[in-house]
C-alpha cells in the first residue's frame, strides 16, 4: 500500500488515489465520512514542542472552539483565511473578534490563499519563530490544505499539491510536506455538528464566489426573502442586511414560496447586535430588535452570534 499524496489515504496506486484523481481532473467530488476518533488520534500526536497553526474560514467561524481547546494545549498561531471574501477590510476587528474564545493565541494573520494575500508575512513568521514541525489544524473546509499548497507553490520547487475541494472531509489522514527544513503537517478537518451539507450546484457557486457585497432590504410589513430555494427568511418591519456569496439567487416576496425538500423552522428574537449565521454560506443581521422566522433546508446548520461586522 502507498499513501495518497492528495489526501493521505492508503492506496494501491502510485501517487493519487482514485478519488483525488477524479477531484483534481474532473471536479468530480465524492464525500467520505471520517471517524472522529481518527482525527483525535492524529491531533493527539502533536507534541508541546510542535507549532500549531489554527486555520479558520472567516465566513464560517464556528460558534465555539471547545473541541480544539480540549485536545490542543499548545500556543496557537491563528490564521483567518478567505479574507478575499470579506466585505470590509478590517483585519484588526476580525482579529479582536477571537479574544472571546480564550484560545492561547500568540499571533494572528488574516490571509487569502486565493489572492496570495499576506502569505509572505505568515511564512516568514513561521520561518523565524517556529519549531521545525508545524501542524495545520482546524475545522473542515477552512483552507488548511489550500494554505499548505500555497506555501509549497511559493517557497519550494516541488510540484506536489494536496487535494482541496469545497466538500467536507477532503483530507483523510495527516500529510507531511517538507519545505526548506520545516515539516508542515496537514490534518483532516475537525468534525463538528455545525457543518451544513449542500448540493453540487450550491457548492460550485460558493467556490466561484468573490468578495461579498452586502445587500440591505428595507422590509415594510411582512415579507419573505428566499435564498436559492433552500432558505426562507420571514421579516416583519425591519431592515435586513445579507452577507452571502454574491452569485446567489435572492428573491424578495410578499408571500411564502413553495420550495422542494425537507425543511426545519426556527424562530429567532434578535437585536441589531447579533448575526444569524447560515453555516458555510454567510450570515445576516437586522437593524432593530425583532422576530425572524427561518425556514431552512434540514441540511443547513444555523446559529446566533455577536456581530462580526
Ligand atoms: N475564496 C477563497 N476560497 C478559499 C480560500 N482558501 C481555500 N478556499 C476554498 O475553500 C475550500 C476548502 O479548502 P480546503 O483547502 O480543501 O480546506 P481544508 O478542508 O481545510 O483542507 C476549497 O473550495 C478552496 O478552494 C481563500 O483564501 N479564499
Ligand atoms: Mg484539507
């Protein structure tokens, strides 16, 4: 058996397993489940002398980092990735937002793998300050593998690329990559019950999305905002601002829409200091206290948090 260079799984093939080959060549994604104990086993091999980089998707900040705090006792270098998607350039604000989680953060970087933003600063910090084994950890889809690929591309002559995809659980085992005497270890994403599942059409739109342009609707009376026929937001006399991929279909209607699929209903009483997060998609807020009734596809996870912006 060999180890697949793309995802770390055992394979009979020389370099890439069948699944990575199909993802890389045909964008043909196949979702695989990973056992939670497998991830814990990998994380528990991290020694206190190793460096830990926690990668977070700025558009998909989890409601808590308790799973990570339980397993990781090391100092943490926090990387806030996908900065290119954020509607406002306010690195300090995004960094400060993480104070409340009480992680042992020693340094924070806002980066974009897609736009190669801040990658030089991040790499030179690692190069100058860190141990020679650096683990990249975080929730699935935050961009851990994309970030290591960016480092390989920018700072080594290797043409190895780890497989990345918009689906969860792309990386299946620890993958070690050596760049200039430092060993970078990619890890499978931490599994959480806060991950939404989307169909291919939505995943492709998310993957193609650019910088978010917030959209505000001034709602008089009772109206319904329909997002891609997977979310209906019922709003009553309020202003609502949506932060969503800007290629999404959004309709504003005066009556409910018939949408196909299995839905759950969630009622929120929120104020202007809160965001409702549609995990994996984005978030929205209102400008005065009020009721929001969400009808949302069963596979989408949502929660309330303090305003990010
Ligand atoms: N817009 C944007 N997308 C990114 C960025 N970094 C990664 N992605 C996308 O996020 C998805 C998950 O990336 P991946 O590296 O597989 O995440 P991992 O599960 O943490 O290893 C992929 O579709 C990537 O193309 C970024 O900086 N900006
Ligand atoms: Mg990965």
